[in-house]
């Protein structure tokens, strides 16, 4: 299991990676990564300037072949956060493209330029880099959290965790070397880098990275380009759904794909329905996080399950726990508990943070901080984060996620987020933040409250509605609830 990339070791002429003008076969990737890996001898840890390019893929594969943990850096990271990540992870060098302009914060680190056409020692199955001798428990990646509850924490992902999670997905999705994955996700985090780059390379398939998302790029690569799988986040699928009524080529491209996968946030039910109606294809949702990689997935080919993230992946155990620590056995679609998971997919701990690591676990179960219910068949339906999305109103525990989906079902709502704020009578009241479809004629608060009450239950209706031009989001498309709460209290 410690050999992460058997196809790289095979050095074939099969296509491995294409990003913009750069295209690499497995043989070319082996040569480029092998040459770079040879230059990492003696480096304890290496930072990677993770632009959406083939150079990032070469850099990360090289580090993994050399057994050197890679720290992906978000090129849009601010000065203070970059200084924290560098000070915490203490990389011995930074890998970057020759033309990349690096910020001053990286000036003191030795720089190693990365090119997709480098030549040098070609790794066999561990012959040059010794990959087969690397301890599977050794760290492969150090991925930093978003830092919403304090300074970002370095998540230590072992080679074991990466391999186990990718192999579990391969089993659940029937993911093989015949698949051609298309995506435009950032390469500094789990979704785009681990699933979107390392996933197809571990399978021996091909990845086509668009560089930047566009409807035209998706249609091209899934259509004439022969792509079979698409990875995206809800914002991307929303734009695809908007374009479908006017783009027959896009309809044919999505209809011809084997698998459409959405992650990083919940895909609104309305977008599920629009895509399925136009293409006959159901978007599959899965659930994971930096500390756990992938936990659950809807299985392709089964009944459409909008609003759920499916059942646990092979090897993953999952339970719901109440606030008092008791395990909830209800599969009623209503009882809310915190998701806890265990399995070979879990991280090894937070870098330099033993206390935070200990707090994150309940025995050998990882406390995700995500709140969910389980349906009768065991499918998991996420309702929000414990810190920002669990609203206790009038004696009820209410998840923000189901209210958001209900709001998005209203034709007058383009985007929606839900938070709670203190209320002297209810404890907390539900606040809806809405981006109207037509800013000149937004639906009234009463109309939206009645709409939610009719779909869900009266106690789940928003007590206040606030209108915005756009919701604040991070690079992965997740709504920044803390920013909304701050705006509400300001």
C-alpha cells in the first residue's frame, strides 16, 4: 500500500495529465517527478506553490516519490496566514514554477523550480526513489484547515490514509484506469489535489484540469474530449444548470459522462433536479473533510438521493452522538447528532498541536463537528456545522442546511444561507440571508417563512430575512457563516 502510484512506476505512454498547454504521459511524469525527487534528498518537508497547473502535480508527485511530506500553499493566502503556515510547518524548500512570482514571505526559503518537461532519474517501483520502502504511516501531505475557529491547523495525512480513501472511492464509484477525470478545482486542498490529481494517477487513468472553471471547458472535455467523470463544487454545478437550457452541446456532454460528483458543500436540491431533468444524469454527492478524507458517498446507479451524502465508504465506520456523549441509534431522518467517524482514512494528528489532536477524538472516533441525521436506509443527511449551523430554537435542535435547501426551492431565491442569533424568547431565532433571483422584486420575508414552514415544519421557518447582493464564500465555494454572523451583530 505504500506504493502510491503503480502507473507512474510502469512508465507507460498512456496519458496521465493535461492542464492547458502542458500534457504528460505516465512516462513523462515519471521522468519529471523523478528528476525533481532526486533534488529533494535531505529535505525534511517541502512547500508547494499550488497553482492550478501541471507543475503542481509534478511537484506533489515528486515529493511523494521521495518520501518528503508536501505542504500545499494556497496562492491567494494573505501575508499573515502564509507566515503562520510557514512558521508552523517549517519547510526546507519551496517548489514553484519558474515563472511564478512568489510573495516576500517565501523569499528566505530555498526555491526549486518545477517544470513538466524535466529529465533525470526515472523511478521504477522504488528503484530510484525508494518509494516501496517508505513507511505507510509516514506523512504524505500536510494540509492546512481554513482557520475559521482560530489559526489554521496542519492536518497530517499519512500515505496510508491517502491510499485507503482513494481505494475506497474506487470501489464505491467503480473508478478505473479507463476513466478520464475533468475538473477545475484548486490544487491546495483535499478535493482538488488528493481526489482530483492523486486519485486518477493512483488508478492509472487520466486527469484533465481546466485551469479555471468554464461551462465551455466542461462541455469540451466531457464531449469531444472524451472525459468520463466530472468533479465540481455546487457553484460550478449551479452555473452548469443555468447554462443547460441554452446549450445542447453541454446537455450531450453531461449526459454522456459516466459520473458527476459534487462535494465541499451541499448541492441544492433544485440544481440536482435541473441537471437530472435536462441530462438524465444524477449528480452524486460525497462527504469528507481534511482530517478524514472521504467518509461517505451516494452510490452511482442507485436511486437519486438529493440532500444526502450517501452511506459510509468501505472501511469507514460512522455514528451520530448527542451532546451528552450518548450514541444515537435513530434512523428516522429527524434526530440530529454530531457525526463521528473512524477508519484507515483518518489523519494522524495536527502538526505541533497534541492538545488539539486529543480534543478532536472521542477514543478512536474523530469528532467531525458536522451535524447530521440518518435516514431509514442508513444514508447520512448533513444539516450543518455544530459551531455555526446547529440552531436551538424553542426547544428544538434545527440544522441550517435543510432550511437553506427549502429556501433554494423558492423560485425567487438565487442563494441562501441560514444562521441563528440570540432571541430572548426562543433562545435562538432562525435568520435567513437571501440573494434574490430578481433584486428589484425580492420575495417577502413572510412569503419565504410560509414557504419553509410548508415544506418542513412551522418551528423551522425563518424569523428574520436579510437580503444581500452575494453571499461571502471561500475558495472552495463554502459560505462564510462567521462573516454573516458578524454582519448581523454589527
